C-alpha cells in the first residue's frame, strides 16, 4: 500500500544546521559501508589467490557472497 498523502514541509533558516548534520551522518554511513565492502572484497580476493581457484570457482564464490549481501540488506529493511 502506498502513502498517497502529500505533505509540504517548510524549511527555514534555523533548519540549516540540522540538514548539514543529517548530510554529514549520511556521508559517514556511506563511508562506513564502503569500508566494509572493500574489506569483504579483499578477503575474497585473498581467498581466491591462496586457494588458487579457477575462474568458475571464483565466480561461484562471488555469487555466494552476493547472496549473503542481499540477505543482509533484506534483514535491514
């Protein structure tokens, strides 16, 4: 079910500090998620190198990791 009610919110000069804080928090969250993703990719790359996986095995490993990430995203929402 969709929310079809439209609300007009007035933003005044006194809200600028709050908006900048929200923007900073969002950017910080994105940086944190990027750090986590980079660490996961490094872990996978190391596993592929050390295990000397072939292309098919590496692709299968990436598919499993993608499914794990999707499941985590669904749990958050």
